[in-house]
């Protein structure tokens, strides 16, 4: 009788055991999952997401292994992120263990490489489950909708970026000077016959400048000096007399040549500054000691006495240094006056070879016509092929015309002549426009000194998802890219100011105004911005129709009528 009870009892145990290992784990509700951010957003070319999930009580079988994979799905494609693996209590392994009775929560990170089609997409969690080697079906769960791709607009805003110009160094008025010296004997102030020759030669230079059609005299300066040996009263009188005697000679020569030029005079009683300069340049023994005395003592008499105490070198000073300080320095200050804008513009068109490279590059700045600029830069490249600036500036024009390949060719030609900061800046923009952030960063790292570097870096930082850094780099720049950075950094007041002051506003300027309106709950700004944007570029209607920036306007009649 007892034996008959064994079989039923055994079967009951088997049933109980099988029921605890049921192959059905059931469908998971989307209520068990939250995604941060709630609407996915592209950042630096990636779409990141944090998923918080939960397996409910008495769901996760003790011998189960479940692999969870986030998958972003869109029409015609999908992308999977790194999966996470979970195990039941009776599974030997290193994955996170989930209790059958209590359930368990988990957090996993997902990351996808952004592609434009993701704007209209859905985020699913797919499950791959096994119990004891047997595959179990758990239906996929949808946990999020779409991707906001405003950051990807950097590809469009880059089109209006400002490549660096190879600036000309043209100066219409160039300041020049001509110098000469009249030398004096110790304790004398008369201009010797031998020094009159120097004064005559100086006067001839003044006349040459005065007679030149493109030169203009500013003034003649006479600076008379006495060497710092001897008493201060004596040296003051000497220096003043040398000034007066020199001025008489110069004024006489100017009057004879019928030259009307201002003559300004001054004297220095003891030329310690000149003394220090000459000693520093000399090979005199103990010159460091002399220079130290000059730095230690400010009183002229004490300086002179301390230097005389260095008896070993004083004779050398008296023979080599002091005589050079007994002088009147003559300085002719004058200006070279360049060609007028009209002359330069006419020559650039008719006979460009008559212009130097600075004048020719300057000629291109005198017109706003892109075709005329291109013609001038082409001539500059032909006449001055070893100057990088003409090729660089041709590249800038091609970039602004939207021809990146042509621009890149010109920039590379410029770089082969001279890898100047401006050229590296522009090659960085090209790389960035082509989506190569690593190469762009390398080029911009060699562009220090380019005036447009901060703007280029701002674009790079937007592409990298470093929005606050981008805002700082752009500063007060008024471009679409700067406004985009400010919107992404949530600096909406600054973004509005920027968009209102973009110099050459285009369709994307208006589109960004619509995005700003959506983010600040300004419906009229959304509608007016999109209306203007679509009027300038009809393709933006299709973009707006799926852009989740405008999700809450999808059912708005005005919105729908514009984007249909």
C-alpha cells in the first residue's frame, strides 16, 4: 500500500518543478521602463539614452538568462546599441541577478550614431531569453519616440561660416624717417667744417623727399646731447649751444633750398640713456659692472664718480663711448603717400602688373562683387604665385559659393606655399563641413593667430556637443552657428539677439527662429519663422513636418498647412 503512494507523490513534485520553470515569461508593459531624455536628442553626432527598467515580481524565472538590446528603428533601417544581460537566481554567471520573488530594477546606457532618418524613429527594447537552453519569446517593447536633431543643423549653419581671409598689408600712408649725426669735440659746440658735409647731405635728402610727388615732409627734429662726463651746468650749456648752432645750419640750408618744413629742437644735458645703450653693445671689459652701477645709482654725479672709480676701464670709456655721445641727431620725418582707391581699382582691372601684391589684394576689398573679387585674386595668384594669400582668398570665395571641393583645392594649394594660420583655419572648416571632426580639430590646433579662429572653434564645439564651450568661443559673433550654439546651450535671450542681428540672414536663420519660438512657447514666432524659412527654401517644409522640436504644433492648423 505504501508503494502505491510513491508514484502520485513523485508526479506532484515533477509538476510543481515544471511549473516553476515555465517557458512563458510573458509580455512586459512599457510602464516598466523610463527613458532619459524623454525625447531622444542628437548630441555631437551621437544619440545617447539612459534606460531605467524593471522586471516585476514573480516574473524572472530562476534559470532564465535575458539579453536586453536597445534598438532605434526607422523606415528602411535600424541601429542597435550595446546589450545588457540578466540572469535568474539559479544561473551561474557574472551578470546582474534578478530575484524571482522580488523582481529587480536596472539601468542601462544606450548610444547610437546619428543619421538624419532617425528624426522619425522609435526606440525599442528587444529581448533574447533562454531557460535551460530553450529560447523563450518576449515581445519587444517600445519605450520612446523619435530624435530631436537640432544639433545636426551645424552642417547647414556651417555653410554661412566665415573662412579666414589672407589680409593685405596695404598702407596708403607709410611713415618713414631719415637720420644723420653732427659730431662735436669735447667741451665744444661749434659745427666744424667736416660736419657741415653731413648737414649738407642731410639737406639734400630733405630736398629729395620734398620734391617727390608721393612724399610729404612732417618735420625735421634736432636732438642735441652732451656726454655725461663733466659738471651738469657745463653739459647743459654745451648741449643747448649744440642745439642752437645745429639749428642755424639746418635752417640756413632749408631756406636756401626754399623748403618750408617745421624744425623742432630739444637738448639733453647728460645722455645717460645713450651711454647705457652703447656700453651694453660694446665689448669693454667690466661692462656688466658699469651697467650695474647705472642701475644702482640715479644721481648723475654719483654715477660719474662710481664709474671713474673703475679706473681699469675709464680710459676705454673716454676713448670709445663718450665721443659718440657728443652730437646732434638729425631726423627727417616724412610720409610716403600711396595710390588712391580709384587708381588701385582701375589698375587692378586694366594693368594689374603695375600694382604690388599688397595693392592688388587691397583692390579686391574695394568691391562687393564676388566675380570681380575672384578675377582680382586670380590675377594676384598669376603675378605673385609664391604668395599664399591669393589662393587662400580664392578658396574663401569658393567656400562661400558652396563649392567645398573647389575651396579645398585652393586651400591646399595655399598650404603648399605657406601653412599659415588662416589656411589651417580654413582647412579645419572644410574638414568639419565634411563631417571629419578629428581632422578639423587637428587643423584648428595649428591656426593660432587667425582672426576667425574662435568662430571656427565654436562650430567645432557644436559638432562635438560642447555647447557651453561653443557659446564662449563664438562670443558676440552674429551668425547662424552662434545662434544654434546658444539655443542648444539654452541661452535663449542671447540666441534671439543673435538671430535678430545676423548680417546675411537666410532660410536657416528663420528656421532657427522657429525652433527658438518652440522652445520658449512663442507660437507666433514658430509660425512666422517657418513661413519665412519655407518661402526661402521649400525643402524645409518637409524637415519641419517631422522635426520633434515642433511636436506640440503637429496638430495646429496653421502649422499643418505650411508643411503639407
